C-alpha cells in the first residue's frame, strides 16, 4: 500500500517553495544561493516524513510470519504477472559488462528517467503516485534521488539527517514496489571535492547499503559533480574508500562515480580507471551550453570501452536556467541512444527555472496534465513516451 496517496495542501507547497534553492549550477556557475528555510517549510518536511514512517509501520508486510498464503503454488497471480512486466521484472539485477550496463540475461539495458531536485526542498514529489505516473504515463524506468550535501538544509549542512534518509528509503521503497530502478545520489556541489565530507559519505553509504541489501534495483552515485579544480586523483582516492563500504553489503551493485569539472572530464577517468568491474563514470551536460566538444569527448571514451552513465542533463544552459536548446538536446540524446547510454533528466520540481519540468504554479503531485508542464517538461515527457517500451 502506498504511503503518499494524498495531495499536500497549497499552503504546505508554498511553504516548501520558500526553502527551495536555485537550480544546480554547472561549469563555472554555481547559483545555489544560501536560502533560509521558514519554520513552516521545515514543519512541512517533518510532516511528510512522519506520515511516511507512520504509514509504513501500519502496513503489514506481505507473507508475514504466521500467515499462510492462499495462492496455489502452481498458479501465477496477477500481481506476479504485473511485477514480471515491470522494468526490473524484465531485467533483474544489473551489472557492467564490456563497458555497457547489462541485465541478468546478458542483454544491454538503457535506463532513462527523471532526477529529483534536492529532496530536502521538494520532498513532495517522493510519493508512490509520482513514480507510478513517471513509469506508466511517461514510459520511464528509472528515478534518481538527489540528496544535496553542502547546500543549506543539505545532509552535511544542517539538514535533518534522519528525515533525509527516510525520504531516500521511501523513494527506494516506491521504486521497488513499482519495479523501477533507482539511483541514490550523494549530491555534492558547493563542497567541490567529495573528500570534504568523506566520513559522512562513508557512514551514509554503509547504512544505505545495509538497508537496501536485498534491493537489486538500487544504483549508488557516490559523488554528483566534483568541481573547483578537484582532480581525478582526489576523486579516485575518495571512491576507493567509499566503494568498499557498499561492496561489503552489495558486492555486485552498480556504482556511479562523478568526474572532474562538474562531471565532464570523463577522459581523466578513462586514463586511470578504478579497479572495479561494476563502476560507471558519470557525464553531465546542459544542452544550451555543452555542444560538439563534449559530445566528441563522450563518443571517444565510449568507443574506447569506458562505461558511462549520464546521471544528469538539462535542455537549458549550464546554470539550470536560460533558454532551452532542443536541437542540441536532440543531438545529445541521439548520441546516447546510439551507444545505449543511460540518462536522467534534471529536474522533477516546480521551481521557477527552465530546468524544472513543472510550472511554478503547478501543485499536482502525479497524473500531470499539459497545464502543469513548462516548455522543458512537455518536451521531455513526449520524448520519453517515444522511447522503446521498457
């Protein structure tokens, strides 16, 4: 049974909006302003997580000890048939093979879907029906849960860690119920070098890997966008300490590793890759800013066998705002499809910026209509609908 089967009030949404930061900055732009959250916004986030926890406690687990299934052993239930038709039901646990994301049957898999904005500021989109709509109406198979670390209210900057972890757990739970893949994103940005909060990251991923030990649909993104001159050597040393913590619980989990300069210098990773067969390296692009030079870099690295995952992209410029460039976006996505590279679009929120898919006036949390979308939202929804079936 889902937990968030109700719509938050407009007053709560308005309160949440007061603590929303600017869109994720790229390249030499970082427009994440330090914004103070109102007491009402903090209360709204607390209510969201408390409702989730209470509902989880009230929902009996299927096939609990002491109960006897009435389903005959030789009959496949409709629920089982439905699960088998989901993205995870079709592909199962993923791994990296010959530079490609590969399913349990040895077939190349391309994940595609949405990334949330910061879950501290837009928690309302982490609900069962949001993800159901993304799966069934938008034809996506993956959701990325972006948890900021150093921005105001982030995990390492005064945010309520237990609330944020509960939101991550809820998102994974909904994705699992729906048979979708889900990325747990340690969203560094203004902290520049992931080593700045390495101890926090190790503790976080140790706990998440323990909690999701039985979830084969979870991918772990251990550092979003290293920047500020952070070298690949520094990122690599961080990864070599964080990855074993995950591997202790999930030896075969697919792990995504950010690359220098806002996850653009994948060539640095290609020159000195990690000694781990189930790692992919992230490339991020914003189509209004990043053009042929970065596309050529991607193609060269992929042709040389580097496993690449585009865990974030936008149709606008590198600030997360500005005009959308759909011609450049189409070139990018054509290239990703050519090499079956997975991708997630930034971002699932109603923040007043080009990269958010919903209008600031939209209060719907699922089953969105054309009136809810801004230009980028309508475009990417239609693009996803035209992708091959999951």
